[in-house]
């Protein structure tokens, strides 16, 4: 008893001495207290030479009520390098003070891999009170080949919680030999263990795990799906892109966000189209999250105009094309230089998209580069530049547009692409209501041998301008006869329909009679042309068309019937639906009263 008391007295004296050293502290510039190393270097050998057990002494100090004492004791235990210190340091990892936990973590790491069994035992006995992230970080920092077997055993035979901790530690350890055991753990009954295994496989960037992770993108709890998506993004395998894209339609906001980030990390250009489509989508689920998805896209590489410029220069044409697309949607004037650069891109699809996106910006800042594009060697690019100039209303381009229309189109041109610049120029002049173009457009419309798209564009432009000089030719065109066997062939480019639409917008006393005559002469099977005529009569608000429209309510084509009801309601201010008898009664009464 006396001997025991003596031992305790000696230990207390030693602790008191050490505490005096611990309290002799300096303050670093960062405000962190540190023990004066010279005094510690002096006291530790002196106490050791006197037979004191420093691990025991510091272990007692680690239970002191003052936080700084515990923190310095933990640090000192690490400095001893004695494996016995683990049993004192392990509990300190769950100290209520974060500073003590941090000091204990660093001390355990200094002691090395022999501390792993004690840490595993701590998890078994103290469970969730052990921070899983800290456990994994400590194991990873000091782990070596000897660390893998105990973690494997923990993963295979531990509790649900222990399995999860083991998986997380294996991921942090970064040893790819753990891949096989982690793949097996992905299907563990414990959601926590499976989730940590999935996370670990992502940390290991284990491509062989893609097959096991891919089904989890759409199947499992939300937390497990998110971890699988993140892991696939970290692995970076293009094999997972299709599955990730399919998950973009999830109703879970967090899922969509995780998918966007994962696709961005993988960097596969094939993912850009669905990502952009998702931004523009009107899907009832994704529509609400457009801003979130756009923000996620920014985080995966397109953070601002500068990063857009990098992607626009360095990636393949598909990516550059989408960069031009995003720059247009951004509406940021700082993107104009990027888009101007895109107009000179070597790939025509990128140039075309850059020109199209420039339509979103003020004319004064982009018109010059668009006018330069009128001389591009690629017909499609020239056509897009013309369309954009017309959309922006750049009147400085009118002389060049008139020149294009005046120069005509290639004789016998069979492809739509070959005549596209002429079409675009005609429509642009119409949009800007350039009356100087009227004679040229009338000439094109009257040329029966001209390709149908040319005549259709001329009719459309004449309708936009609204010049009455075009009335005669538009009237002649709308009354052209289309043989029954040709109706199906002309639907795509039916110049009669374009002429009818043009007349519908023109205010002239002869127009209603012309449209009525065309409707009466039209073939019952010529549905599209009849619909065009009905719409134009609706625009004219002429009551003389009512008796011609009423019989169409009996037509078997539902679209024609629907347009006829709209026209009758617009003209009459009444709504009898598709009740033919009611309409006829109303018309008769109106005629009798007049």
C-alpha cells in the first residue's frame, strides 16, 4: 500500500513538473499555442533518466480539465513515438474539444501504422462518437501495406457502422488493391456501408467499379444514388455517361445537381447537348431548377466569360459550338469578343452558332462582324449572317442584301442550301420593310420556273413589307391551280399558302374576295392550303366570308375545324363552337336584319 502511494506521489510530482513545462508557452503568429521545444527536450530525457513512465504521465495529463493541457499532452505523446501512447490518444480523438481532437490526430499519425488496431477497436466500442472522416484521414495519413488486412477484416465482418468506417478509410488510403472488396461492399445490406464503399471507389478512381456503380445511378436510396453519381464523376469513365444523362430527368433536385457536376468532371462532349437541353427544357420537373443547373454548369468549367473563351479555343468543335450557344444565352456583353472570335472559327458549325448567338446582342456592337461574315466562303454561314442581320434590323446591311437578291440564285439550283442566301436576304429585307426590294421580290414570285422556296420566301417578304404593289401578283399566286396528284408534293413549300398569309396581313378591299374565291376553288383534300386561307380570312375580319366558313365545320379534319371556329369567333364576336345550325341561324338573322 505504501509502495503504491509512493508511486502515485512520484507520478503526480512528475505530472506537476511536466504541466509547468506545458504551461510555458509561446503564441505563434497564427495564435496557436506551442510548447517551448527546448524545455520539452530537456524535461523528457531528464524524466526518462529518472525512471518516469512518460506515456503514463502524459496519459494522466490528457485527462486534465483544461483544454490546453490536454492538447499539449496529446502533442507530447506523439513526440514520444511510443506505441503505448495509442490507448491514451485514441479516446482523445473524440474529445469534446476540436483542438484536442486535432492534436491527438497528429500525434497518432506520428506514431504510425501500429495505431490502426487501436483505432479500429475505438470504432467498435465507441461507434458514431468517432468521426468517420477523421478516422479515415488518420488511417490514410499513416497507413502502409500492413494497414490493409485489418481494414479488410473490419469491412467484411464488422458491424454495419464499422463496415462503413472501414470503407471510408480504404478510400482515403488510396490503395487500389481494395477495389475488389469495396465493389463487394457496394451491395451490402447496410446503406451506410454501401454508401461509404461507393464513395471510396470514387476516391480510388477505380474504372473496374463502373459496371457496379452505374445501376445505382437510377436505383437505390437518394443518398446512395448521389454518392454513385459523384463516384462516377470522380472516376471519369465515359462508359457511365449514358446512365448519367438518363438521370438528368430525375425529380430530385440533388440528383440533377450531382449528375451535372459528374458529367462536367468526365468532360465528355456528348454530355454537353443534354446538359444544354436540360437548361432550356420546359419539363415540369427541371423547369423549376434551370438556375441551379446553369449554376452547376458554371462550376464544371464555364465559370465566366474567361473560362468560356478557354473552352472555345481548346476543345473540339462540338464543345466550341456549345460554348457559343451558352455565350449567346448568357446575354453578357463581355461575351461579344468570344462570339466574334467564334465567327472566325475553322469549323462552319461553330461559326454558324456564333453568328446566331450574336443576334442576342445590340446591333451596334456586333453588326460589323456580321457584315464581314456575309463574305464567308461557306454558303450556310453567309445565310446565317444574313438572317441574324435581318433579325437585328441592321439597316447598314440593306445595300448588300439588295445586291444578293438582285444577283439572283444559281440557275437550276436543286439544293435548299444553294438558294439559302437569297431566301435569307429576301426575308431580312421583308423584316426591315425595305420597299426598294418590292420589284425584285415580285419578279421572283412571278417566275414560275423558280424553285418553290424562292417563290415562298418572296411571298413571305412581300407580306411583311405590305406594299400594295404586290397585290396583283399575290392574288394571281393564291389562285394558282394545284393538280390533285401534286398536293402531297407541294405541302412543304406551297407558295399559295405563303401568298395567302401575305394577303391576310394586307388591308385592301379586294383581299377578302380573293381569299374566299381561293377557298371555294380549293380541293377538299388540300388541308394545309385551306387552313392558311381560313387563318388569313380571320385576319381580314370580313363577314362576307362567314357563309363560306360555316360548311367547313363539318369537315373531317379536326385541325381545319378548330381553325374555322377561331376564324368565325374572331369575325363575328360570337361563339357557337362547331354547332353548324346555330351559326347558320345567326347568319340568316344577320342577313335578314341587314
